[in-house]
C-alpha cells in the first residue's frame, strides 16, 4: 500500500464521488441485495486496479451504471 495515494472514484461523466486509499476496499451493491467487496490499487490519477482488473476510473463507473451496481467505500 502506497502512503498518500488516493483513488478518486467518479461517475461515468467524471464527477467525483469519493476517494479510497491505495489498497482500500469498495463495496459493490447489486440490485438483488447481494454485495461484494473489492480491493482497489492505485495505478495513476485516472486508472486503478479494482479486484485485479485494470480500469480507467470512468470506464469502471460506466460498467457499474450499465449493470445497475452501486459502489461506495467499505
């Protein structure tokens, strides 16, 4: 975990929602009531590795919106 690095999570148009520290965890809430926890790793200002998959933060937000999955810091 890198000290001081934060991942700025946004919506699909780039509006900041919240931030999590490098190595932090987000909780994803599915429409059926299930939830899932994912580790987030900082890559650069606009990219993160979430649950082992590299994403542009806005791309991750688009995927979550398309699948109707909400997410928040855990």
